[in-house]
C-alpha cells in the first residue's frame, strides 16, 4: 500500500509538469553591466500559464559565425506570456549568466526556479506582476551582480533576502515598492540594501506618521555624467562643423569677390585700350 501511494504521488507530480518548446533567434548583445552576451532571443510564444512548466525542446535559428548553442550565455523573453519561471533551461543552456524576462506577466520567482542556474550573474525581470520576494529566493545564486525588479507590484520584500549576495552591485526596485502598506511596516529597508553598492529606486527612505513606506527616486548620477559628456561632444561637433562651413563659405565668397575684381580690372583695361586706339586712329 505504501509503494502504491508513493507511485500515485509520483504520477500526480509528473502529470502536473507541463512541457513546452521554444524557438531561439541568436545574436550578440550588450547589457548595461555585461558586454558581448550571446543570447537566445525567444521568438516563439511559450505561453507558460502553469507552475513547473518545463522546456523540453529548443528550436535553433541560424547561429552567428563560429557560434553554437554551447556559447549561449544569455536568455531574452520579452512581451510573451510567461506567468511562471520556465524550468529546464539548464538542460539546453549550460552557461547562462544573464536572463531577462520582461513584460511577460510573470507572477512569482522562487528559489527552486533559480536553483539550477548557479552561474547566473544578472537577472532582469522588469514590468511584470511579481508581488513577493521571499528570504531564500536567491540562496543558490551567489554570483548575482545585477537584480532588476523595477515596475513590478511588490508588496513585501524579506529584509535579509540580499544579505548573502556579496557580488551584488545593482539593485533596481524603481516603481515596484511604492505601494508597500501596513502589512509590510516591519521591513527594514536599510538591511535590504546593506551589500548593494549602486541602487536605483532608493535615494532615501522615509517613514511617515502613517507608517507607510515612501521613497525618493534616485538621481542617476552616472548616466547624467555620461549624457553630459555626450551632449558636450555633440555640441562641439556642431560648432566645429558650423565653423568649417562658415570658413568654406567665406573663402568661396572671397574667391568670387577677387575674381569679380579681376574681371572688372580686365574690362577697364580693355576699355582704356579701345579708347586710346580710337583716339590714335583719329
């Protein structure tokens, strides 16, 4: 009877696992913190609407020159239906370091979803429906450097969830935690960001009298400086270009003016010559 129950449980679990096929287009891309990532851009509609959905087949489009599936270290799924994190990625992509699932209505992210992805360095999950970040969510992903959860609907973040991520340099919660209410008043946001060197979304944290968490949007200092330098270079380019155009125009104008002088003097000389000849003949 015991073995029958175990077998029945196994069958039930097996039947609950859904399988899907994805189709990849391949390209080399640059993320903000990671360059030259060779990605699988999922171009098919995976339609993951059940938990524990497993990828069982990957259809590959043409690879770049001297590239194979073994070189894929990034996965991009954008504007598809992916309500739950896909399982089985590690069976096809052995070297995944960057994953981006964007605008896919992703509802949750759990430790078992990320457990096989030990090499993961960057996790981008913007513009989804994630509402909860539990303490052990990233316990198997010690190499994480970047976590972007911006534009979600996060109601609670465990205050210690990022404590063990000593490699973390960028945490983006912008637009995700503005609705934290009374149920989350015990959250210690300063603990959340203890090991974060660069953080988008929390320039400062204020506790108002009503015990609701409010945030001030961080100033993007680095991006501002880059933008300023870029704009100055563009301005310098325009000034230099304008100066060259003006100089050429001025030279052309002087040339025409000089030529007109020469033409006028020539005509005057010819007139004087005709006048003298006419008087001489008389």
